[in-house]
């Protein structure tokens, strides 16, 4: 998919040369043709990004998996609202943290913490404007959220819809890099919450019992390798900015852990021999890397 970005750059350069060169109608026709090809290539990039936006797990999916696996709610895991003002200093910072908060709201709604989720939803309006998605988190959306406070599934659907609408709006505005950063923030937060729950699980149980309880949670984190590949596909397809390039480099470090030390674990899971048990320590390096990236996003 990186080809689309190279093609865009090539066509843009060709169009610029033709526009500034001397000549008659022939040059103008060539310029028009190059411009049309540029717009077509740009539309293809937007379409590719839109497809992957729809394929990635919504913000509520990982929290639901955690709930179904028996993980208890821990409010200290999610990002506080204290730094909201500092996230509004740049579009990229706002996009990353809007993604973080989207997953946090998904976590809150999954555990039926509706009042707190509503507070987060309202505060996220402050980030929607800098990113360019104010229409996705408007007064009407907040009202819908408030009127469905007793229905966990409806609240989860609403926050998923917010992310989908945000991605669509950013694609329309050619702000594909912000759409990618939004997804990156959401993905990092989902894996952070999952791995932190594993790391902080009470150790007052016998080790064997604790390992059996945590095994499905460990697998949830390992299964996010697929969505990471989709995310990196989006990140590599959008226009390059310093923030996008930096986030790609960070996510590649996470991917290296999945492709390295966790690949053998994944193979053993696939073989399903019956005598292999997932240990919480399996995630130690991945958790440390994701926590470091998450801290750089929310600092």
C-alpha cells in the first residue's frame, strides 16, 4: 500500500512541473490529466484507509473481551481527564488522545460505569474540534449517550459509531494522518489496559490457579497482533508527517516483539497440545513497550 503514497508524490511532482512550465494547450491538457490522476490516486488512498478503519476492532471490543474473561474493573487503569487542556495544543496530540479516551469510554461502558463514561464523553468534545471531528461528538450524540445510560450495548454501539464517524469525517477532509493517529491511540490503550490487568492481578492465589485465571487475558493481548498489522497498514498508507513516522517506528517495536518472542507462543497455542499454559510473564516485554508508548502519548 505504500505504492499509493509514492504514486501520489510522483503525480504531484509531475503536476507541479507541468503547471510551471511554458507552453500552450498541450501542456494545459497534460497538466489537467496529471491533476486528474493525482485526485484519483488520492481517492484510492482514502478508500484503502476507510476499509481498514472498518476492519479494525472497535473501541469497545477489547474491554468486552476482558469483561467476558472475568477481569475486574479498575478505574486507575484509564487515562484521567486532568491533562485534557494540554492535549489540545496540536491536532496530532488531540487525535492520539481522542483514540485513547475512546477505548477508555469503551472500558467504562463495558463495566456499566455509565455516569463516568458520560463525563468522559462530554470532555472529549474538547478534543474533537482540534482534530476536525466536532460533528462526531456533538450535543446530539451526548444526548443519545445520556438517554441510553441503562443499556450497556447501546452505549458501546454509540462509542463505536463515534470512532467510525470520526474516521469517515477525517477521510472526507483529507486528514488521513489524523485518522491513523486516532486509531493508533485507541489500539495502544486497548493493549495497555489488557496487559496492565494481567500484570496487576492480585497474587494472593496459588500460582497455578492465578495462571489459569489469567490465561484467557494473556491470549486476548496476543490476538491483537492481527489488528496491529492492519493498523500499520493504515499508518504506512497515509501522508507522511513527523508524528505519523514516529508512531510507525514505535508500533514497529511492538510488532518486533509479536514476531519474535511471542511467535513461538502463538505457534504453541495453534498446535493446542493441551500441556501448554500461558503464563502472565509471557507479556512482560510487550507490556513494558506498550506502556512506554502509551505514556509518551498521554504525557
